[in-house]
C-alpha cells in the first residue's frame, strides 16, 4: 500500500529534524546500540534495536535501556498523524528506525525478521525519490544486483506499507543504482512482545569484544575538527595521530548463513498482485533459484548466497563478531583497505 502522506512543507520540516539527528549522531550523543554506521548508509534505531545474530532467525532485541527512546519529533510529526489517520492503532508503533543513505547506498535483500517485528512494516521516504525492489540477488566484488521481480516507487513524502506476501514471502532491498542522491527513510514498526532478547551476559561479551567504536569515532571527529583550527606547530606535534584522524569506519559482521535465506526468500508480489500472478512469480523464482543446470552455477549461487550475508546490515557496529575496517582518506583514494580482526 502506498499513499502520499506529507506535503513539501512537512517534508522540509522533517528533513530538518533528520539533519539534526545526524548531527547529534556525529557528536556522539546517542547510545552505541542506537547508531549503526557503514560508509554509504547510517541507521539510527529508536525504541528498540536488534542484533543481526549468527543467522537468519537468530536476531535478538537489545535489552531495555541500550537504545535511545523514540525522539519526540518522530512521535509528534510522524507517528501521531499515522494514528490520527487510522493507519495504525494508538501506541502500536514502538520502534522507529531512520536510515540515511548517501548516493549509491543500499540495503541488500532481506525479510524483516518475523519473530521480531509484527506486520505491517511502514516506511516514509524523505529527501529524494527511490525505488523498493523485491526479489533481487546481490553479488559482491564487484557489486552486482539482479533485476527486481517487482518494484515500487518510493517517492519523497510517500508512505509505503508492506504486509503478507510482500513482507513475508519475498525479500526486499534498496539497490545502489536507485539511490541517486541522498535519501532518508523513517521505518515504523512494532517489535513483538515475545521477541527474543539479548541477555545481559551476551551484551557484556559483545561489548568486551569491541570497544565502543561509535563513541571513539565521535571523539576522532571532534579531534579532527579541533586540529583544523590548531597552529601548524600543534598539528606537527599531533602528527602521529594523523592516521587515526583520517576517515575510519568500524564495521562488525554477523556470521549469517544466508544460503538458507536465498532458498527460502522466494519471490513475491506486492499486496495487490492476484494469486495467479503470485504463482507465476513464484514459478519464475523457483526456476531461477533451483533449475540451475550446471554445478558451477549451483556453486555460484551458493557463493552469492554467502556473500549476500555481508550486506550493509551485517557490516554494522552492533554485533559481536567484529571486523574493524580502517579506511584512511588516502586509502579511500587509493582504494586500499586494511582489515584487522578483533
Ligand atoms: O529504505 C527503505 O525504504 C527500506 C529500508 C529497509 O528495508 C530496512 O532498513 O530494513
């Protein structure tokens, strides 16, 4: 389901708030589980956040207190209008996520974990137009994304709600080629009352495995800003820090076995597709997935499935297996990358 929800003036006001939120994030004002940053997209979790766990189905919700509450402006400017228009019941939404994409940013194919989130999944787009794609396959290095089985426009100010087949039977994604300029989305969902929780013990383990990268990133940014206004002498003194001051991004990867996902994440249609159309689409997907004739193509599919686990979601600051990837400004230019495993 899609409908225009906010006019231009309302979008402008909300986009201003999104920019403030990003500034607060950069200043290190949020709890570490609230923020999940990768080079081309940032995610901000409010109300509830979850770990990607060790595979599809093993995602768990962080304990209370580890995530910032839903900001007042999201409640007043977005959730209350949804409630007033009867789109959701009062107090049904208990989780809000803001994604901020740079051009070329993406979210690889996934199904929002049904054991964590109730349906429908509601989102409202801001800053630019995009497209929600269903049933794509992602391949990495170099990144390639297959043609969607179905796609819907995500216009600025428009609300999209997915449920049933669109939410449960087929993966959805944002393809990098569809993010042509900066885009943001606010995703509004209800975390199930019986969603599994990360225990305090698990949380402790994961925080000893990686120090608070989000906050140390914020400190580095502050140092960088300070160093810009320093005398050349002070700058020279700090030169050993140069490496640290350059752009660095920490990422964590969940050890996901998404072969399973690739197999089960069969295709879809959107809600308005007829059963007949759905069957046709399913058939197409079945053919695409399972009727590979050579072993090589089977193997390729398996590789793709494994790689698709290393998506932007998995490369996040919120999990317990950590890959710290340090990009220096120079390295970015030279396209070199250091990886150190913690
Ligand atoms: O950007 C969007 O509209 C969709 C994002 C999404 O599916 C997600 O963050 O799980």
